[in-house]
C-alpha cells in the first residue's frame, strides 16, 4: 500500500504535500544513545523507500548532529521531492567539550551550548546556520521551538519569551514567508495552550504539537484544534505514542512524557489496550492512525532509532482500524466524544 499524501494549501499558493508519516530526526541526534553514521543512513533510506517525504529537524537535536546527518542523506535528492522543516529559537555556540549541553540526553555530539533567542536577528542567524548544516538552499517550514512551560519553567518565563518572539522572531518569519524564502511557519511546542495563544495573535500556518493530541489525550479539541480547522492551520502531530506508552502498552516501566508513567496513565492505557485487543487491533496501530482522522492534521511523526522501528511505524500508519473500536472507546469514556475518527 502506498503511503498517503496530504496536500496542505492554506494560502492558495500551491502549498505543501506531506506524507502522512513524517520522519522526526531527534533520534538521529543520538537521543539517549549513540548510533553510527551507517545506522542513521539505513534508517533514512528505509523511511524514503517506504514513501516518507516529510522530514522534521531542529538545531537542538544532537546539538546540530541531526541536521548534519540529514545533509548527507538529502544531498543529490530532488529538492522538490520532499518537505523539510527545521526550527528557530535556539542558537548553538561552540564551547569546551566538558561544558556542552545535553549530557545524559545527547550522546557523542558536538561541543555546543544552546542559547534561547526568539528575536528577529536570532531567527535570521538560526536559519542561516541550519541551511549550512543541512546543505540545502531553503527549508519549507520554520517552527519557533519550545515556546512552552516545560522549557521555560514558569508562566513569567514563558510570557517573556512569547513577548520576545512576537516582537522580533515573528516579524522575521513573516518577512521570510512574504519574500518566498520559506513556504510556511509556525511553532513546535509540547503544550496546546501556548499554541492557541499564538494562533489567536498571529498569522500562523502550521503547528507541530508534540504529545497533546493522541489516543491518550484530546484536550486540544476544547478550542485549539477547532480554531486551526477554521483558519486552515495545519497540525503535525509529534509524539503520537506519548513517549512510548502507546507503543509498548501499560507494562511496568512504560514511559509517558519522557518519564515513568504514573498509575492513572497506566490504568487508562490498559483499558484502551484491552478494547483494542477485543477488536483485534494493535494498540500502536490505533495510536498512529487516530490523530490522522482529524481534518487539520497533515502528518504524524513518531520517533524511531532503528530500521525495525521505522518499519513498525510504516506498518502502523497504514493499518486499517474498524469503526467499532472508536465507537467502543467513546462509549467507555476513553476517547473524547467529539474526536473525529475514521
């Protein structure tokens, strides 16, 4: 079965063609463990062979390593044959190896420290550096990265960064889009609330929402996703497995939001999994397919640090889910009653 392609064209300019399954490159940055150049190349080749044509990256991922690994893979491929997004909001600065950021998270990566900068000049400098690392002449989408509480630690801290962005970086993104340097821009965040705040105050094209519209969580249906639908704003769903628990199931040690899952989450996932099993559906398949039923969603980008995981994601995104499963999940109060389903 060919991988589905979703056309997005909010501004009537031809838009972008997203493969329903995208490739999130954080694992290429040696997230939690190092992989070799050959392993990284094999994963990317498997994705391409499976029909993946949307690649999302960021300076943060491996402190530049993910972007440089994409450089080698994309070199020589027709630039019009794929969609490429990267992110702004952090600048990387060289430092002594012992002083680098990300110990315990990024392994065998460049010696760099990350510095938040959501200003006009910071966005321009970030794009210039990303183009150099990626080895391309343009990217299609720029996302303002991590404008959320989980990164800025307090509402006051987040408010300050949002003000910095809207007063500077947002103007830079508008200019880049107006001049045709990029096709679209938005924000890549871990919470839907700041995404809603931004959407209410600016002319955003797309949001990359990580972990907040999944088989486990649908609070974004309260206001954010309907607003996106009305305005033609596209949604890329990152983390559709909520850091792993919707892939592994509610087993001991399962991860949710990058930490061991609490008892309440384990219980809810176990109940979802039981209904999936009753319908002969793998939990991971339901989790991958569910977000794609929302009309605003253009792609899902689950993680994957090996060829086997990529093959599993390709199988999951093409799975057929019986409508009765969605009906039973709603009847059991395990799925939002207004959630669009297949």
